[in-house]
C-alpha cells in the first residue's frame, strides 16, 4: 500500500471507495476489476494535482464468513486474518493498487462507531422491533422478495436455493424514505450511473420501499446491537458504514470533514441497491451529507454467467499477470470492456490486444525512438530543427504542429472521459489514437531515410522528427501512468526525463499538452522492452 494521500483540515479530498470484499474466499478477476478501476481513477486525479483518498477493505462479518470458517475448522476471526494477510492485501500490492487505507470491519475503529451510528438511529426513533419471515440468500446476505426468485426458490444471482428465515428483528424505517430519495435522485441526476443503473433504482424505489431488517439473532458473528446484545447488526448495515468509519466518523472530525462525503462509490451492479437506496437513506436518517456518485460497473462473465468463486468460475488475477504482466492486466480489462457494461474475458482477445496495442503500437514506438536517438545522436536528444552543427534552427513544420494538436486533443478527451465520466475504455482509446498518430508520423517522415542526408538541413530535419517523437512519448508516459505505472516509469527513465522534469508521479495533466517540455540534451537510453513477446501459455 502506498500512502500517497493525506488529509489536512480545510482541503477537501477527492474520495473514492471500492466495495469492501467478503473474505470467504480469495479474490478473483471480478474483485480486481473494480479495484483497478478505482486505482486508475484516483491516480488520474492525483495527476490533476488534487488531494485524493482511495479506500478499499474487507467485509468480515455475517453468516457467509461464519460458515466458511466453520467448514475450515477455524474461528471466523482466524479465517479473516489469514485471508486478509495472505490473499487480499498481497494481491492489491501485486496489482500496484495505491490505496490510502484498508479497512477491515472487525477493527475496533469500525465496530465501535457502527454501534454509535445504530444507537443514534434508535434514539431518533428510526429503528423499531418487529418480526419478519422470508426467503434469504446467504450468498447475497439479503432477504429476497418471492417474485425475484427463479423457479420458485433459486437466488437469481447465485442460482442456489434460498433459505426460509423467520426472526424477531430490529427494523429501520426505510419505507419512510422513498419520497425523499426520489427527490434526491431528481435533483442529482448524476448520482447513480450509468443511466441503466439509475433507471433500475428509480423503478425499484417508485414501487415503494419496505422497512429493512437490520439485526440478526440466530448467529453471533457480527457487531452486537448496543441496547440488545443478543442481536448482531445486519452485515450490510455494518459494511456500508465502513465508508464513514474509515475516514474518522465519530473519532477524527478533522479528517472526516476533509474527506467526507465520498465523491465516487464504485460498486458492482449486484450491490447497487444497497448503495443507491439503503445507504443514502441511512445517511439521511443520521443527518450526514450524501455521496456524490454511485457508479455501478458490470460483471465479468464466464460462459454467460457472472464470474464467481461459488460457481467455480473465479479466475485468479495471478493466472493472468504471470503471463501478461501486471500493467497489461490493468490495461486490458479497462480498455476492452466499456465501464458499466458486462464483458466476457477471453484469453485470445487479451493476447490479441497485448500484441497489437501494447507491444506493437506502444512498445515498439518507444523502443524505435530510443534506438534512433541512440544511433543518430549518440543518445542525446537533439533540439527540434537543430542539426547540432547548423547555426540556425529550422522551424518545425505543419506535420509537427499536427502532432502537438493531436496531443492537446487526446489529453482533453482523456481527462474528461477518465477523470470525469469514468469512461476508461474511451479515455484509453483517445490516448492510443495519439499513439497511432505518432506512429503514422514516423512512417510518413521516415527518419531512417532522412538520416542518409548528411547535409545540415537533413540533420536538422532528422532532429525535428526525433524530437517530436520523443516529446510525444514524454506526454504518453504521463497520460498512461495511471493505467500502467511500472511501464510508464520505465519509459520515463528511458527518455531521461526525470533530471529535467522531476518524478513521473509529479507530472500534471494540465501540463501534458504544453509542447516542448522535454528539453534537448536529455539522455535517451534504450531501456528494457516494455512489452516482451508472449510465451505460448501451453508451453
Ligand atoms: N461485501 C459486499 C460489499 C459490501 S460494500 C459496503 C460484497 N462483497 S463481494 O466480495 O461479494 O463483491 C464485491 C464486489 O466485487 C462486487 O460488487 C463487484 O464490485 C465485484 N465483483 C464480484 N464479482 C464480480 C464479477 N464477476 N464481475 C465484476 N465485478 C464483480 O458484495
């Protein structure tokens, strides 16, 4: 975990969260998908120069975890400790996730504050005692309405039999909040995204909400209800509150004020209602400001089904990073699947994109330019239009201006698409349009032919072409850094940029398109190949 952000009073952070993941099993591609998206989003905002807070963590209470621990002959706490330390945290550092904090719902900083929050709602008359019975899916940790079930008794998400639960519980008066929620959605049209998710929620809330059971008394792996400790708090109420407890709710007011509310809650579409209905209602009841946006990403599918461990289709990210590398992994899912839609993972598609987009378009561009600066200018970046021997500089022409314009356009598009709209596929495509434009420029200008002309004019032209290409790579390194940080660090090193421009992480989106930042004289070296040829996975 890289502690890249810190909050101080008075400065409001761009605060992004992932769902906190159930630790009943090891992470799979679906979990990593959301976490990588949040990492790219927050890295982008850091490059804008904003204060950022990126939170992820684990959801450790509830029946699902309890049963898994029992089946493995350990206590739930032992199970959670093991999974968090041996599977979840190591995966996030393996995938270069720069989260600022990692919250576990079994931590006292969380459990105590959850009790206070629930007590507050109880004191305000928002919680009452009542009875409930109905079909319950332990996989979802949710009561289902009978109309949602498939073939009478199957959970529509897990395709497994639901259980019939009958309990004396405490209830939150969720039904009171329908009109206020609808008003809120109306005046904040961007609160739920994408539009399909918003429509689904509107339809659901318009049908009328039922009160929500917020306690369980048939098992004890949870946070006790403070006024009636025979009950534990429903795992979803406990879990949602992580977004508040992690940033100092009830314990560190300065930090809380500097961070709250979240700008973006990233969630999978399966948990949209919890975040877009129950969560804002809880906050309204308590009087806290509501989040800026809930963005529901689609599912990664295998064979037409949601990829999941319980369906035995969960693929471990390491199976892919071993073959393609971490940066290509981060790139692939965001580039290949429009964020917000479902998408299928395919080994063939990944290989094809790796080879054509990463290795050929991007990697080869970087190595060709470094090789030519090495060969023709001894690795010292020449000044555009200056042969190194001619006293007068030859001005860059329209072809170079077109590149500078292309860069300005790609930067503006990527900034809006990635930074504002969470359209990662569109934003990355805009950057790669620029990569292709630079490749086209080199093909047209054919510096290897110009190099044969040893006159001062020929040398000056060659200098212009290679300067233009290297300067373009300087910008590409910055633009792709949020997506592929290790690769872009290698490129930054190969361009010899750091002594002149400082660390890559300090480069700002607002400066990317300012042409001519990489100075002549930079030492360009042919670094490692950015995207090596893939081994045959079967060998
Ligand atoms: N613990 C709850 C979330 C509480 S948040 C206050 C939970 N955990 S989960 O581990 O089951 O799933 C969390 C998230 O993982 C999903 O919402 C989604 O973001 C991601 N995904 C899990 N499987 C997925 C796919 N197959 N595809 C894409 N994302 C999926 O729900």
